[in-house]
C-alpha cells in the first residue's frame, strides 16, 4: 500500500526481519544471506521438479489416455511454505 518498504518476514524461513539485519535479493527479503541461498536452491529444485512434471505430463498427453476415470483424484496445489516450528 502506501509505504510498503519491505516484507516483515524472511521469505525463506519466515522469521521476522530484524530492523537492521536483513537481506534483499531479487525483490525478496530474507533475514540473512544464508536464507537467500537456501531459497535459491529451493527455487532451483522446484523449477527442476516442475520441469520434470511438465515433461511427464507432455509425455502422457502425447499418448492417448485409455482410462480417464482411473485418475479421478485431484491433487491439491503445492502447499505454501510455513515457518519452521521448533
Ligand atoms: Zn530467514
């Protein structure tokens, strides 16, 4: 809204950002650089997973689906990351 300077919590671990110590990268805020690195790694993994999933889907779409009724259960979208609880 008006003065949304930065997020209140770390994008990676969800910890509240310290007033002075925080780390900004690619439009996201983290409590420390380590969290940014973690997020990067996670994003890379997610991207690879999404890629694999897409490839699998494409492969599936390439061949005719014999029994659509068999795969009736819908999977919920990936759950959002929650702050780690101790
Ligand atoms: Zn963090």
